[in-house]
């Protein structure tokens, strides 16, 4: 993670996420289409209605794997910030711009190692006034080498990346390395 503009001390640890808006940059769009198609397939297999626009109600965590990334990532971020105790204080709006989304290449993992990656800029502002409060760049990289590394990697790659992205956001907003 790289801090671009630090959050002011009175905001760190004394906030809650009121809104998260995710934008997918052009550089991540191609990989996103593949991920979102797989999520839609999972959704259809479970007999769930396709996601169009905003959700009527918050889905269970088990349903996250069936959601498009721009719908799932805000839920993951909200879940993690709440788990880290960020439930009161200044209401924040997070504008997340994803610029990197890629999966490990099996051939490259065999030869030299490869990785799954989800990265993007998080701009933090006051949810009420719109006042800019800070920004930071999150870069989640899960590396894999050899066939064993790829086998251990398993399924749910997109969800794992989003989960770690949410944890990085919670760390930054709370000013702590762990949730305790």
C-alpha cells in the first residue's frame, strides 16, 4: 500500500464507511469481463436472479462469489471496516478506481512464478460535505510458483483478492495493522 495523501489524525480510527463507489479502469476491463462472466454463471447455477443495477437488499457473504466485482468489492470493504470496529465517527465516502486485475499464468508460474493481482486508488472524502480527506493506493499481489503453488491457489481468486483489498482499506482507515 502506498499513501498518496495521509488521512488527518482526527479521521483515522474515528470513522465509518457510508458509501463506496467502484470504477473499473480501462486497463482492468478485459480481465473483469472474464471474472464477471464466471460470477454470473455461479449466480445462474444457484438459481439467483441476474444482478442489474443496485441490489434491493444486502446479500449473504456466501452470495458474494456470484456478484460482479463492482458490486462485491464495496460489500467486502464495508464488511472489513465494520469488523475492524469502524462503525461510528465521521461518515466516509470511498471512490475506488481499479486499474489492475489479473490472474496468474500457469505456464509462467511453472517457469518463473506468476501472481494474481488487484490494485487501485482509494480516494477518501467526507460523505456529507464531499471534502477530500486523503488517498492511498492498494496493491494486492498473491504470488504462485510451480504446479504446487498453482494447485494450492484453488478457486475463488477474485473473492480472495477483494477480501485482501478490503483488509488493506480497513488498516488504512483504522490506523492499525490488525483488527484488535
